[in-house]
């Protein structure tokens, strides 16, 4: 079965975003005391994660279960179609 792949453009965009994050964190570390750094780092990371379109582990697990059930159903339907095709060929 084909595996979903991230298009090259998407990978480059993520690499650029991670580079931006690293630059912002380095800037925040150089110009702020430690207490402010943590607050700024959290804000930068929260913004970056929001832009990455991530899902929670729970959402991922639910979709994995849905996919597993769909694969089983497709296999069942393929078997039924094969049986019907065989009957049709035998009746000709």
C-alpha cells in the first residue's frame, strides 16, 4: 500500500520553520534573563507548533483504528468481488 509522503515543498517549509524557531530561541536567550527566556521560548514553540498542523496522540490513535477497520472492510469487499467475478465467469 502506498505510504503518505510529505511533499518536498512541505519538508522544506518545515525545515525553514524549524530554522526560524532556532533563530528566535537563540535571540531570546541572548537578550533576556533566564526567567523571561522560558516564557519567550514557550510562546515561540506554541506558535511554531500551531503552524505545523499537529494532531494529538488520541486523535492519531482514533484515526489509526478507523484505518485498520477500513482496510479489513476493503479486504472483505475485494474477496466478495472476486467471488462474484468467479461465479459470473463460471456461468458464461
